[in-house]
C-alpha cells in the first residue's frame, strides 16, 4: 500500500491554477475585442486632419489611462472596505493589491504612448508639463504603494498599512485629471468629454475608441481575477510554511526540555 507524505498531501490540496470557466470566457472575449480594436484602429478608422496617422496612438493611450484610473479607484474602494468594514477581509486586500499592480502597468503604457505621441506632435519625448508631471507623480506613488505592500509583517499588518496608503494616493487622480485646467499645459483637454473645446470625432474614430475602452476593461477584469487568486495561493503557501516552522520549533523546544 502506497503512503502519501504530509508535504505531498498539502501540495495536492492546493488549487491547480487560477483559471475558471468564467476567466476563460472573459479571456476569449478580451482577445476578440483586442483584435477588433486592431482592425478598426489600424485599418478602418481614418487619419486625423491635423495629426495624421499619429492619432491612432489615442486608441491605446486613452483607454489605458482610464483603466489605470479605474484600477486605482478599485484599490481605494477595497482599501476602504478593509479598513472600515465589519470584517477586515484579506480577500478585498488581495483585490486591492492586484488592481494596483495592473493599474501601474496601464499607467506605464499611458506614459509610453504619451511620449511617442509627444515626440511626433511636440518634437520631444518629454516636457515637464503639468499633465505629464502629475501623471508621472501618480505612477511613482503607486510604485511606492506596491513597495509598502512588500514590507515585512503579518498579512493583517500589510493589509492595514496598504489600505491607508491606497486611500491617500487615490486623491492624486483628480489633480491629474484637472491639471490641464489648473495650470497652463501643452496637453490638450479631453477630446470626448471636454466641454470647452469644439472638437468632433469622426464616427469610426469614436467607435474605435469605445472598442478600446471595452477591450482594456475586459483585459483588466481578466488580469485582476488571475492575479488576486495568485496572491491568495501565495498567502496560503506562506501560512503553511509558517505553521510548519512553528511546529518544528515547538518540537525542538520539547526535545531540549526533555
């Protein structure tokens, strides 16, 4: 009769992956929408009258910045739930951490595509413009948030201090969004939701932008589900390692006492 060691039994009890039927459906929908975005953004939508083909960067730049905002707001909401909810759930803390990580990626894409657009439009990759500077500050702030999450301590300590930081740094988003109006800025105001500019988008341009927002939203949801489940498994493994270390230490103490 074959016996299974406790270590192998623990490993076999862990989830085999982070995917489910729901995540697979979302993943397929994401691939379809990204392919659709590529078709409309690169082929079907026309070039801009003034910016030419460089306007196609907008179909990645605008959705990525809005999804970064969404990710950081999700982090703040989950942080508030953890701090002020009746139960200090570590589950919402993991969602907060996963959302912040993905938001940092989207913000990096925002900065990279913005620099490409700036090089074409302004002739330089970077200017210490109000919008660019505040966006870079927001990016660095959330890198700091992720660094705080990596500090030593228990899971509850990590969750509590991360939640406080998450509620503070989200206040930078209005500053970034309204920086164009608060200071003289090279960056144009919002093309779609702006109120002061007499700007109209071609129908295919607006539709392509809408497709980009939907595609990136699905991608965000898919990534958050997988990453939060990965963080759950990491914490589970860490808890089991800690339990084994405590048991081993107690056993050593018993031997020493004897």
